[in-house]
C-alpha cells in the first residue's frame, strides 16, 4: 500500500503544477519518474512520451497511467490517473464557477500572461532534453530532420496542419525506414 500512496502523491504533485498541458509537463514527469523516484530509465521514458503522445488523451495522464500500471498493475494505473487528474478537475471546477469575475482581476490576468511565458520555456526545455538523449541512429535523425523541416516550412508559409498528421506521418516514415533496413539486412544475409 505504501507504493500506491507514493504513486498517488507523486502524480497529485505533478498534477498541481501541470500548467501548459502535456508538453510543458514532460520536464516534471522526467524529473519525478527518473531522477527522484527511479521508476523508469531514460530510454523507457522516451518511449513512454512517444506512446503517450501517439495515443488518445493528454500526455501527462497517459504517461502517469503507464507508470502506475508498470509499478502496481491496474490499481497503480487507476491511482496514478486519479492523482494526475484530480488537481486539474478541482481547479477547473472552481474557475468555471467564477470565471468572469476571476479574469476581470488585473493580477490574475497578469499572472496568466506570466504563466504562458513559463510554459514556452518548459516546452523548449523538455524538447532539448529529449533531443540530447535521443539515440542518433540514421532513422531517428531522418525522421527528426524531415519533421522539423516540414514544421518550419509550414509555419513560414502559414499552412495549418494538425499535429496528429505529423505524428501519423512520422510513424509511417519510421516504419518505412525500419522496413527498408530490415529488407537490406535480409538481403545481405542471403549473399
């Protein structure tokens, strides 16, 4: 039961500071899951982020569910998910009750502008950390380069494409490169 309580408290703590959504929370998840708790290693964390991003639902909740399940099965997954969702639910419920009055307060509006700037930093920080830790295989470099180039070009030309399309395309590109490499390896074995 002690580990269940630790899972709940860890996810609750992360959930309380989940400003900016999934990408901004990646740095918090990495710190909690790897550095503080040693629940998963760095390679597994990169895989968790990739899986959490490509499955329906928020990244933080998907990652929390995965780690909870890995540590204590279904009960761990449920406890981790509830712990991650509870702060957001309570905050959004309270904000919804007083939203109009809440946003008219100048200090609150200024605080939210400051939080927006912090979120940009958190997203960039998490991206750079993941980039540094990514294995520099030809496949990863190709997928990363193509994705970045396309995103920059689309932004410059003000063409809007869903991020889901990028994820789907990167998955197909990665799978294609894997199939080509596998076919080459088989061809070399038969020679």
